[in-house]
């Protein structure tokens, strides 16, 4: 079985489709997406309810279907117009591609090597774009999203990126797509957390934070326990002077509650937002602590997530 997309541009015109036995299988459509068996098919284009309004008409017909090609361009990821030609997207990989018309579709595949949490995100779009997700049996499980996070079972899934309500306003559109999920090629120790959400992932495996990260004066603060449990640092609390000492791989950071002055290996630094205690939980600045410990921190505005690795 393979998938075919048919788009007839300019109306009032419709098309029908017949199989190799000339049995009609599609009636009076201007666009459709359908799975078909291997073989030859016939497309009939015809006028629809012209009456006396038209004497003739021009049209464009676009048919996209799998040719079995596996020689995909590593820069454009084409051909990837059907699920059968889907480009294999690695966990943590960002693809930068383009929808060449309002009828273009780009398909990507991901394979989870175990049950786990996935995080999908479209960003930096020059024209509106959305994605659908299908399972290995080609059943649609996600409709029209630009970001998506949930737990899925082990297996292969297909991501369809498509133009969203372009009309005549856009001729093409660039986008970036990133997927994080449990796989053999998952980057080591990749942590993803979300603002105002206790749920996160480590290498695609779901974790639950004691409290949700939040933003204060442009700075993201996270629970102190996260630093020790997920970043692997040694953390101690001094109740006498209300200080926090964080140690990892030869780096020592000393922070104090409600104090913007910190020490890194004995040298004084100033941070934008001081550590604070809320409901008995100590919160510290995520980016400052992570980067001082040699971690890379990336912010994704489309789904309000932070990736640390």
C-alpha cells in the first residue's frame, strides 16, 4: 500500500479516479488523500456545474505519491511527500525545511525504542504551518498542532507538516521541526522541562519535579532538588547563613537566599534574580546554575520548554 495526494487547482472543476480495471474509486473531488495498492490508476478531470457561465477553463493538477525512492537530499529532506518516503528524524535533531506551495506536504518518521514521552515542536515559521501525527498503522492521533507533548508506546510514528490557511497570502514557507523521544540515538542526558509544569523528560523518559519551574523578571527558576537529582551536582543547604552550595566536576557555586551576589570558585558574580523559598521549596536560577556547571541550555518559545544537555 502507498499514499497518494491529489490537488486540483482552479474551480469549478472536479476529478474522479479509476483503478486499472477502470472501476471508479473516487467521485467528484478537488483534493483527497488516500492509501492505494501498487498499480496503475486513471484520473478524470471534468467541468462542474458550468451552466452558461464558462466556455472553457484552465487548471493545474498535482499528484504526489510514493516512488519507492530512498535517495533523499540531506539539505531539503526531499522526496518526503508521502508517509512511505518519510524522512527519518533523529531524537534531538532540528530540521530546517520549506513548504514549496500551499499543497505541499512534508513527512517525517520517528521510532521510539521503548514506551516514553515525546516532544514535538514547529518553530521559526515564515508562513503558518501545522503538523499531524499518525501511528504505524497510519491512524491519525494528532490533528493540527504546532507543539505536542505526550507519552506514546514503543513503535514508529509519522509526522505530516502542512501549510495552514495560506489562501493567496503565501507562496512558500520555511519552518524548523524538532522531535525529542526515547531512541538509540537520543543525546546523552538531555533534559526537557516546561514552564509552569511539573512534568519533564530525561532522554525521553518522563520525570516529575517537586514544583513547576516559573519565570520571575525574565529568569527561569527551578527547584533546588532538580539540580542535584537531574544535573548530577552535589548540593548542600546551610541553614545558619541560608546559603546553598552546588558542586560538580571541580566547579563550586555558593548562592544565598534573597541575595543576588553569588560566588563561583570563590569569585563574586551578580545574577538577575536571587534564589528564593516558596512553600518550603528552594528555587534557584536555571540558566546561571546550569551553564556554570558546563551545561547547554536552550529555550523553545513555541511550547515554553527548556532543553538542558
